[in-house]
């Protein structure tokens, strides 16, 4: 993120005053790999995070951090079904994983993605 004021006083002021205690700030991060940007840490316990990413290992890593108020889900987020092509672990044709509304499951290949069945 460019041109951010990392020393902005508003977030720490709101936290000190308890302005967000009854209604915490909610951050939705679609494509949360590597976690949320550090600028959000200024909201401390007054922040609720919902992060979504199709990379299984990254979601497992983020959930293992055990950050209070942070929820990470392995999922694609979008308005319509998508088709994902992954490379197979061994020779052969490309394997296609198609998503549509339904229950999440994990497809294994060279990369591990969460898909919808």
C-alpha cells in the first residue's frame, strides 16, 4: 500500500477512547495470503478480520497463528462459478477443478486449492 500514514493518530485515539468496543471495525480481506496489512494492527482488539483465500496451506498457516478476532476461510469469493486449471503432480493432461455453489472441499495437485463441489 502506497502513501499510507503509518503514524496516523485516529486509530490509536479511537482505541484509547473505547469508541469501537461495542461495534468493532470489521475488515474483509479477499486474497488474504500473507495476512492483513500491518496498518490494521493499530486497531488492536477492536478489529475483527474475515480473510478468504483459495490457498489451503496459507489459510492453515494464518489460522495456526491463533489471532483473536481473526477468522480465515479457504474459499474462492466471487459472484459466479469459476473454472480453475491446476497442473498435475505427475504427467498427463491438465486437471480441471470447477467451482459452483455448494460445499467446500480440497483438491490436491501440485498446488492445493479449496474448491466448491
